[in-house]
C-alpha cells in the first residue's frame, strides 16, 4: 500500500470504530480516504473483526413488523411462455403433450438399439447437420459410429433416439420406482 493509504495505528483504530458503528466498507473507505472498499474489507478480515452494530435504518425497523402479504397470483411457470422455451438447456428438448393414459398408450421399447445396418452408420467425419448423432458402439474402437438416420428438424437425434434421450419426467420417476420395487 502506498504512503497515503498506509495502515497507521490511528487509521486502524478509526477503521475498528467505524466498523463497530455499523458503517459499510464503502462508507469506511470514503471516510478514511485514499483506500478502496476492498482494502477495507481485507483489513477487517486480517484484523478478525466480526461484531457489528446495527445501522440506524436497521434499528428503525421493528422486529415484529406485520408479515408481508402473499402474492395475489401464483408465479408463472417458466415454460408457460413458448418464446422462453428456446433458451438454456431445454432449447432442443421436444415438447410433449400430456397424455391421459400413458401406460396403455406406450408402445414397448425394444431392449436393443434400433437395428441400423453397419453400412448406414456414419463416422464423425461423415456426420452432417441433418443426421442423427446417437453414438453407437465403443468410442475407443475403430468400429465406433453414429446412427446417421434422418434427424428431426432442430433435433440432434432421429425419432427413435429422441424418445430415448428425452423421456418425460413422469416416465423417469415411474421407471425409478419400478427399479426399487
């Protein structure tokens, strides 16, 4: 620290007094002059100062004030606005319509990957924007490929792999509960 902002014994005592009076680090820095708010915070931590008096604004507010009123309307769900649904991790997620009887309407998913002839699978160098990017095989082997089928518009996967990748939350919960039983 330069000469003007040196921590002399007098300045340290003034810092301790102002800190215990409840002033903020910015206010103390302005009072001391030639030091920054961060310098004040650093010195406070090095001195181990912890206890602070309540400021006048905090003392004026009574502890047993009337509780706040509940909001008049419930907060909007972030996905309720279709324009907002195109941001973040959910930008490419498909939108599923709620189904009344999901159990009966579901078709059984095959236990194996969709059968795609090896000749139709593509390497990373052959992969194009409109192709399914579902990885197939062990990435450490030379036989590793991607599905390569036509992907859904705006999606990285074909219809089959999109159903696997984007399961509705209700289905995931049901699958977990079946696994525990």
